[in-house]
């Protein structure tokens, strides 16, 4: 299974962000990938939410692209309008090669900071999800989390106990609150769960909104298979699922997982 993670610097202009996404998606398709993953909130960055509806023309464009190019797309995450309210969900859609939405995951853990120099409460107007991001593509069981979920190992353990072998994490991880955590925890989630961990971050931004970049694919033993630093671009990796399954047999860590 060949995957591509797209790292961009989303700004206030939605149309420019869309153009960037399609540019790097074209590059990914040229590499013959099976799955493309975009970052958290890739459509819009800045003041306001820029919320979408599930049936919006924007989402349909990505469905049409998936069908035309016969590629699976993890549609990063978008701010999705909750009907008849002022609230949103932070939602990732999974689109298959036929252009069909086959899974929806709403972010569960809300980004919250209460420092003298920075106050953030994502849960103020974002409705948290309740269900695991778990689905299957072409015989491979896949999990998905979004950004701040990374700090909650129990969530990823639940994905693996349901059978996940590959996990995607579309993110917009801030440098000021998470650069070291990103470096350590993306490896930790891969190692402790014996999965391919595909961490797709944003880059750029200024001051407290600067993102830490470093999009990466981490193997089940903690090896970084492919990564990118601060620049916009794509990370491509071949995931050997048979090799992962053999590794789990040889080193059966997951068989001893207990529920206390």
C-alpha cells in the first residue's frame, strides 16, 4: 500500500488552499499512490471557521477527483456545520476510489490551552465525536485520529484492538504547545501499537499559530520511513502490510494487552 501525506501552509484564502491541495494531489497521483491524506483544517486557516456542509460543492470536488483518478482520499479534516446550530464538528471524511464517502470521523479530544499568553478552547463551539475512526480499504484495516487525539494513547490502543494496522493523523499541531510532543508521540504511537503511523501536519503560521510541520510516516518499529521538515510538499511511503503482520507474530506485544 503506497501512501502520500500532503503538508501545506493553509491561509485565509480558501480557494488558494484548494489549489495547493489539488497541486500536491496531482503530484501524489503521478507517484501511483493508493491513499492520499490531507492535513487538519486544510481548507481554511485564520479567523472564523469557514464551515462546510457535507453536501457542499467543495467536498464533491474531492469526491469527483477520487473517482477520476481512482485514488482513496482521507480528506484531512474540515469544519463541518452542525445543522440548525452555530456549532461545528472537526470532521475527517474518507473517500474511496469510486468517489464515495465510506467513513466519517469526528474529532473526539478538544484542543485546550489555558496559559497566560495563550488561551484556546476548541470545545467552545466544536461538538466532540463519540465513535472510533475505524474503516477498511482494500483488505487493510485503518484507523484515524485528528491532531490533539495524539495525546491520548488509549484512543489508539482502541483502534488497534479493533484491528487497525495503519493509522492516519491529519493535524495542525502548533509549535508553541506541541513541537516536542509531535516528535516523541508520533513514534510512540507507532511502536506501542505496532502500526504504520502516518502523521500529516500543517506547516507555517506565525507566533502562537505557527505549526511544527515534520509530516512523517513512522514504521511499526519506530523507524521514520519518510518525512518532510518545514517546507510544503508531500511525503510518500510504501507500507509493507505483510511485513507488519509478520512482525506482530514474531513480537506479539499486542497479545498481552490487558483491560484494567
